[in-house]
C-alpha cells in the first residue's frame, strides 16, 4: 500500500479531519511575510475594472 492510498483512506474515513488539516495548512501558509503585501493586489483584482461598451 502506497502513501497515496493511505491518504485516500484517511480522507474517505475522516472527511472533517481532512478539511480541518487543509484549512490549517492554508492558515499556516498565509502566515508568510509575502502574503500581506499581496492583499492590495487581490482586492484590486476582485474589484475589477469598468467595462466600456459601444
């Protein structure tokens, strides 16, 4: 049995724990010093730009 097979079984048996692990990994990865610097860029992308039709 390979590592990936074990992961598949764990996710199948404990989906809530798998979600929690992925969420925690996202929180840890967002603690990088580079992330706060990109927040304004993301907000600008979400805000979008007006489209001109005509």
